[in-house]
């Protein structure tokens, strides 16, 4: 009985604990932000109807969000996406390869926290971008983009394989940074350092992270949006409009998008439609209209892309590179998250 109680406690912590965007504190802050935006926009309808429209919260797409959310929270509660599993392995491998060093000038814990935050965010940017640019793993991320309406639950509308890839890459990169610090400075992150990283994410969540997947527009302005990704920028990322495709991959920091040419900073409020579309912005049929489709269709589509790729390679081997070059399929156009 105690074991079941512990499992339930862990599940509730994952669903609505401090590490979740659905933590009551974050939701209350989000509610306050929405009240300010509501008054600034002088909306004529009631606050409740404006913030919780039935057309969104009873939409079939949102129902799928809820089902995927529950399934993924169960996976997370049992440690399926635990980044801690990968980080120590990589750090130890680097130390064993190069040996632990030492310095009389250790890094300040605040600097270590910033480095770890940037390493994790850099990994998130590239995991996200590669999922958009690879026809093989795009199907797993397309589940997230197929949301036709967005609520704070939509952030969890992700295929388990996407979360596994993301956790692995983040773990490897963070573990690599930890290993380098051990080799050069003989200094591993302390509990205080980890607390500093967590504090940064708390500030991120307080700054309106729950509005990133919503119909409520919150922009930080063009200057700040070159440094931090605003909720409005992430909504742009989900837009069907072709000029918004493959923009704003960042999670916390916008500097990676700025650095690698994928930054889009809106100059004023823009009307956006969400969902999957072709390269011309035309909406395509919803491929994930149930929980089973959400789990199965991405695997099927990914396997088809692998088979197509292998088929093209066999064709090249039999027909020669010159003939095969004209038969290579175009890279699929993907809307941005």
C-alpha cells in the first residue's frame, strides 16, 4: 500500500509540482498576467469567457492534448526521461579520458549555473531544430505541431520518442560541460549551483511560460525578444503562415535563433492560426485525432521515411549517382513549433 502511495505522490509531483508549468504558483501568476493583459486590451466579454473559451477548451485537439499529457506524465513519473541518467556517465567518461585537474581560481557558483543553463538551452534549440529539418524524426515532433488550438497543456503534447531524444541530448551536453569543469577546475556543480539553475527556470515560468501555448498574446518588445523568447514568439513558431515557418526554435534564450538566423521578432500583434500545414500555409488534415493515432502515426511515418531513404540509396547504387541525383525527394516543408 505504501508503494502505491509513493507512486501516486511522485505522479502528482510530476504533474503539478515545482518542476511542472502546472504548479499552482505558476498558474496563479499566469492568471495575474492575463488579468493585466485583459484590462489593457479592454476586452468587452467577461474575463472568464475570454480566458477559457469553449471553442478552445472543448476542441477535439485539446482533448487529445489531455490524453497525451496523462500518458507522458506517467512515463515521466517512472523516470523514463530523467536527464540525470545521462549526465554523470558522460562527465565520468571525460574525466577518465583526460583526468581531473585543479585550479586556484574555481568558477563562481553563479557562473556555473549560467553555463549549465546555457548548455541545456543550446541543446534544446538544436534538438528542436533538427526535429524540424529531419524527415525521419519530424513525425515525432509533428504531434506537437498538429495542435489546432493551444492551452498550457499543449506543451506536453509530445511523443515519448521526442522526449527521449531531447533528454538524451541534453544529458550528454550537460554531462560534457560538467566533465570539462572537473578536468579543468576539478570542480563539479554543487547543490547550490543546481538550485541556481532551478531558480532561472522558476523565473522563466513566472515570466509567462504558460502563455506560450495559448491564445493570449504577450510580447516582450523587440529589444528583449533578441535575448529571451516571449510567449508571442513561440506562438509565431506554431503559426501556419509560411513566413513564420522554422522560426523561433529557442526555449528560454533567443540568442541561439539570433545567432543561427532563425529569429523572428514581431513588430506588432499578429493573427496566427495553429496546426499542420504545407509549405504554402494551407492546413492539412489532422493526423493525430486520437491517443492511439498520436502514438502510432509518428512511428509509422518515421519508418516510411527510413524505408524511402533506404530505397533511394539502393537506387543510387544500382543506377549511379548521376541518375539518382534527379530522383532525390524534396525535403518536406514543416511548420515551426
